[in-house]
């Protein structure tokens, strides 16, 4: 399944956010793979971030990550940079509706 998300940075954190994501902790990457996410790409337009995620079951993956201690530390570290953060509540307020897919 393909999932698109929209989050937003706080003004002035753009460079720091990109720097942090050039050196994502290996344990975070391992956790993302462990829950079944096979591809995760983030695009930025100004303060807006667009995430493209490929996995078999997104809701299950996010539920598992929400309980992962390493992921919790990572999210807490990134949180001060975010105006609208990734939603791990299971309500998917950050999920974008898919409009088109070329197959």
C-alpha cells in the first residue's frame, strides 16, 4: 500500500530538519523496516513536508512504531522542529487522500 502524509515545520527549522534526516539513527531505520515499511521518502516545499510511505499495512506499522522506545525518543527529538507532526494516534489526521496513480 502507498500512503501520503502531510506535516509542517516550524519557521526557521528547515535546515536543521534536513540535517537531522541526513543522519537518521540506525536504530530508527531498523525499527521502520521491522514494522514492514519498505520505502519512506520525505519531500519539502517551504515549511510543508510530504511523506510517501510504502508498506503492507500502514495502520499496523504506525501502531507498532508508536510503542517503540527508540521511535519515541526520535519523535521527541524532532518534535520541537514541527508545527504539525506525524500522527501516531491511529486517527491519521496527517494522511493525504490519493487522487491519482499511474499503473
